[in-house]
C-alpha cells in the first residue's frame, strides 16, 4: 500500500496499474484454459472416445462398496440423436459424480474467465482497489462479448451431428478458435491518464486532427502572421512623418496674432523701453506675423511708417523677415506633402494590415517624445547657445543680429521666443500624450487587431 503522504494522482496510477495487471492475468488464464480444452479434445479424438462417452457418466452405484461398471457409449440411443445436442449445463452439477466426468469435457471458451475476475472478492485492506477492479472498461466489455459469441459458435458447431460413412463411432476433432493476442496493454503516461480519468471522472477522448485539418491550420497561421509587402515600409514612413507634421502644425498655431497678444498680455512680459505702448506694440507686431502667413512681398513691411514718419523696419530687418517667411513657407509646403503621405500611409495600413496604424502612430509618438526631450535638455542647459545655433543653422551670418533699439528686437524680444518655444513644446507634448494613450498596445486592442486581420485573411468583410 502507498504511504499516507502519497498524492491522489499517485494512488490512482498505482490502482490503475494493478487493474491492468489483473486484467492481463485473467486473459492469460482464459487462453490457458482454452488451450487445455483443445488438447483434451484432441486427446479424446485420438483415443477413440466420443463426446457422448465423456458427457454421459455411469449410473449411480447401488452400493458404495461395490460401484457399478460404466455403461458404454454403444448401449445408448442411436447416433441420430447425439448426446451433444443436449448441453451439459442442463443437468445440475450435484447429480453427477466427479470421477465419471472429466473436467476437460466442457471447453473453457464457453465461459470466459474474464467475465468473473478472481480479484472481485472484496479485500479488507484495499476497499477502493476492489471497487476500481470491479469497473469494466469499454474494451473489456467488447472482449467479453466477442468471447461469448465465439463460445456460442463453437458450441453450435460441436452440437451438430457429424456422422461418418466408414465409422459411426469416430468423430472429428472439434474446431478450435484462434487465441487472441496477449500481452500487456500500453502503460504509457497517456494511457494511465486516460484510465485515471475514466475511474475518477468523465472521459471524452479528443479526436486526432486529420492531415487536411493540420494543413488548414498551418495556412491559417501563415495568413494571420503574414504582413503585406509594403506594410513595414508604410509603418516606418508614418512613424517618421508624424513627429515632423506635429511640429509644423504647432509652429503654425504659434505664428498667429492671437498668440502674440497672449504673450504680450501675460504677467512678467517685459515692456518696450524705447517708447512703444502695448497697443502700438501689438499693432506693429501683428503686421510682422501676418507677413509670415500671407503671400505679400517685401514692400508689405518696407512701406510701414511710424507715427514720426520714419520707416518702421530697416532694410536689413525687412530682408531677415523675408528669410524667415521663406523658411516658414517651406515648412508649410513640407507639412502639406507630409500630410498627404501620412494620409496615404494610414489608409494603406488600415486597408491591408490590421493594427498597423496603431503601431505606427505609437512608434512615431515615442520617437517625437524622445526628440522633444533631447531638445528641451539642450535648451535648458544653455538657452543663448541653443538660440544662436538654431539661427546659425537656417540663416547666414550677420543677417539675423540686430541692435536692441531696432524694431524687430523691440517687437519680438528674447522672452517672446522663449514663450514660443515653450508653447510649441506643450502643443507637441499634448499631441504625443493623446496618441500614446489612444494607441497603447493593450491586450484587448491586440485581440481586436488579430480578429480583423483574420477576417481580412479569409476574405470576410472585404
């Protein structure tokens, strides 16, 4: 018996192994009995004894001290009604002496040994094992039915009269059925698990997938995992275009008279030390911002006059504003082209690759976040150096430096550019956060994208 510390699964495996051993032993005993019956029948046929001699014993003795001789088979009824037509089981076993009827006269195949297992007797020490042993498995029931049918067929054949023209007493050898294959049943881990499930719970074997089903599954997995030819390229393009387009859109929102008024009116903004009032400053500054966004030429700024009658902007200031307008115009054109590319990329990914738009925008937002973080660190470490390097990158030397008394410096001081940089960073950061939240790769979104890709791969909903 297993130790008390053994788990339930170990006990089940041990009991299943004992059940299999008992069943194999019962099958071996049945085969041995059938073989013994076959040898006995051959021996009786060779010795000249008929089946009637073996089944009809001598009459009961009148005196115990002097038994009567056995009545020969020739004194019985004629062979037209053989004794084999009446099965021996019709007479009770108590009316026949044991010495007159040999044990081999009745074949063991007529009553299979597996129908009554020897271990069915309850044991006091292992009641659970006895209950399990009493359970008949499906293959045991089938073997029992097959053995019973073979026994009935054998009994029917032996019961038919077999008269021989040359000798009325000679009988042929009874037919012998082939012994079933013996051997231990598979005791692999899967077989033990199946037996344990049959004993302790419901068991429903899973059907083995066919070759066609496996091919369909492989094709399905390939269709789900496959990506369109331009899917990766479109994702990379969208991821690179998104930060640039977001930056250009933020610059366009800042380069407006509304932001200029907001910056002038905020607390702490420095006033003009050379005589511009807040109203004049806002009016003259709005002219410069409007020039950056319209299609007017340089005369738009060169024709402006102050209240004193002098020109508002010098020739150098007008030229610098022309350079800024050209740079802003190029950014707007680039933004329009990038917007078209972004729309095409998003349309392609939405049409051909489920989840591709979300992944591309999420990657672009992360890239933009890294870029804006690097620029912020560089600007915080030295704003003057950052401002100088920025202008040196886009303008020629000497065309963007002016005196503090010039109109451009009075209208757009250094604090204005710092506020503009902060406003652009805030707008870009807000857009990035919104995209990251809406495109975060959650399990629900991945599952929805997988279902859409599966439907698209199998032509559903196209």
